[in-house]
C-alpha cells in the first residue's frame, strides 16, 4: 500500500470510531437525563411522604401497643 492509501484507510477507521463514540455519548447522555428525572420524582415523592407522616402523626406519645396488628 502506498502512503496516501494507508492514510486514507487510517482516516476512515478514525471516522468510524468517532461515529461509534459519538453515538455512545448521546446514548449515555439521554440515559443520565432519564435517571435524573427519576431521581427528582423520587425525591419529591419522599418529601411528600415525609410531610404526610408529619401531618398525620400529630403531637403526643405513641405506644408500640397501638402499632400491633389486630390479631394480638
């Protein structure tokens, strides 16, 4: 092979590798964006559950006997 042919082949291989790397980067970015959306929704849900728990518990002492299932 002559030098220009070898350079052309190497350039083509680099372009192919770059194309795969670029596609992988886009896939990973979209996956991270979906995961961040899920994390944000889960954090909001946990905050809502904590707020509900605090609103429902009210003041006062709770006995562990109150937590027993009815068959005890």
